[in-house]
């Protein structure tokens, strides 16, 4: 569901008015001449010709409709990034983050991993061994798909565990790593 803001509402109104003006201008009726010459009736259609003001109106309306439609399309598909956690998710007295880098297991794993797996694992370790998946997306800058694939690979290597946590998942170091802390 797209939240409609003031600029989007104005753009939608401009789009509607532009389309209405454009349709009215293009669909105006054309004069027809009927000539009766004795018993012969001839119908003469005049070619569709627009005056300069109508051409200008068509160009302006088309441009306004196109710009408004493009703006609405981009705004509707724009990702919403929230950098601050809502008050309901913020912890008032956070527990101190344990220094996990001194563990031999963690150092061994970090030597074996590379690329996005290393970056994600390092961030989990930096956050004390647990982090929400949505926070990983925000902090690494990776896409949801890339984070999901990377976490699947780490989980397959038995380095992390994923647990459902509301609409997201909580990522924690595997039990065999945590037992030494």
C-alpha cells in the first residue's frame, strides 16, 4: 500500500486534469458538410486540422501528464528506508556487547570466509553474536536477497542459526561457538 503525500496528490490531480484536457482536445467533433445537388447527396469530411493554440495545448498537456505519471510511478516504487528503530524496538538498558573476536573459533571462521559471508559474519560478531536480519540489510547495504543467500550459506556451514523474530529473523552464532562464551 502506497502512502499518499501532498506532492503525490498534487501530481495525481495534474495528471487527471492533463488527461482530461488532452482527451477533450483530441476528441473534438469535426464539421461534416452535406451537399445536395439535385438527387445526388455528397458528404464531405473536412480533414482534422488543429489550430496553433490546440497544438500548444496538446503538447503542454502531454508533457504535464507524462511528468506526473513518471513522478507517481517512481514515488510508488520508491523503497522506504527507516534508519532509526521505532521506540518499541529500542532497548532502554542494553547489555554490554561481549568481545567475541578473542575466541579461537571466531578467528578460525574469519580466516576461512571471504566476500559477503565474511562481512556479514564480522558484523554479527561485532554486535555481540546476535543481530536482526533487517538490521543486517541496513548496516551492510546489501539487498534482501543477497543477505538471505549469504545467511543460508553461513547456516549450511553451521556457523549461524536463524530464529523467527516477528516479521524478521534473529541471527545468532551457532551453539558450538556460543558455548565458550
